[in-house]
C-alpha cells in the first residue's frame, strides 16, 4: 500500500502569507465580528493569530485525510478527520468524518 505524503502547517504558504479563505466560518471569539483575513480583529483589536493557526491546522488535517482515503489508509483518514473536527469543526469536516467513519466500518 502506498503511503501518502502528508502536509504540515509549515507546508502551508497560505498561512505564511495570511491569505487563506476561512472567513466564512470564523468570527472573533471576543466580539463575534466577522473574520476579515487579518491577525487582529477589525472591531475590538483581539489577537486572532492562534485562531488562524488552528483553522489552518484543521484544514491541513482534512487535506491529509483526503490523501489517506486515496491511498487506502482509512484508519489514518478517520483519525485525521477527527483531529480536524476537534480543532475547528466545519460542515465539510463533519461530512468527511462521516465518510471516513463509514469507510473504516465497511472496508
Ligand atoms: Zn473582536
């Protein structure tokens, strides 16, 4: 079985550039303002760097879970999908978790 090359936070040029698309799901934890792709909340000035890092980490876990599915590593895919949901839950992440759960149970 071929092992997939998994991505890490360090592999994300989007994180380094601060230019990834996650504002739809995120709001400032202090004032609930919509996320506007900045490390500082535009309304209250809260530092959102940790939030951005966690969101990118979850995104990379989901990407690696998809790679694991393609290489037949269903337990690894399930573990990665679970990690992603625990880090930053999204609707897509929930769907991926359900898929990997089913693959693990059926195959
Ligand atoms: Zn705020």
